[in-house]
C-alpha cells in the first residue's frame, strides 16, 4: 500500500461518519519546513486583529533572530481561525516554543528552528485556535474581518477591504458559535493542538 493511500491516522473513529470536507487538509509549515501542521476542512474565518496583546506578541515574535514578519504595516496581525479539533502537528512538535505575554490568558507558539510564528492559543479550552495567516502562504484563505481596531495606533491607516470593527463584530461571533455547534454535532476528531 502506498503512503498516499494509507488512511489518515489523525482521525479517531467514533462510529459517526466524517465528512469529506473535514478530511481535506492543508499543510502549514514553518519557514524552514522543520515544523508542519495539518489543518482539516474549511476555516471558521480569517481576520486581522489589532488588539494590544496581538501587537505586543507579534512584535516580540518578530524580534526573535531571523524571524519573518507576522505583523502588517498597520500593526495588524492576520490569523486563520480553525476548530481546535481540526488542527494537528504532523512534524517537528519538539521544536515548538511558547511565548507568554504577562497577565494575558493567551500564548503564542513559534517554531524554534527558524522562529516562525505558528499559532495563537487561549489558555482555557476554547474550541478554536488562531494560526498565523503568514504560514499559509499561497493557500491563505480570504480575509473576512479586521477586528479590535480601537487599539490601532493613531497613525495607522487600516485598509477598507473587509468589514472593520472596533472590537468583535457580531458576524465573527456567529461564526464561532456555529463552529462550536458543528463541533458538538459532528464526529469529534482526534486532531488537536495540545501546545
Ligand atoms: Zn522552522
Ligand atoms: Zn488580538
């Protein structure tokens, strides 16, 4: 049996069918290729965040030796939000390092091999994770929101390409709730980021 035909072991059988859509995966890599993540199915959404914590986190990540930019010129950081059960590290998990910003319930995970920002996560068991959109390269899904713009610097000019919101727009919250419901109703997948 060829490797390509082998069943994907990331999925745990729990007696319910897994949709074809959920089995379609995209490979997301650090810039040197030592760390790989597999992302299954369509994203919840893709958004640029301007909050203080994301600005600090991205600046700190970009300050690591040889790190590539993760922040746009206007100070925003672009993410792709995915269900936490549809993201799995498939290579180089031992190379991951957390970046913790004081007094926030978030952590940013980067690949220590080349200091590529990979994931932004919450410390609680939230049902979604935010992957750094830069990692998707040409396969990055289209942006849908610019959020938390009240924290942007006074001089930053934010593009008018997608809806902008001072904080969290209802459209984004609805998408997150729908993802939670879909997660409860659909076959749970074993894939998960645990760091
Ligand atoms: Zn790397
Ligand atoms: Zn943010």
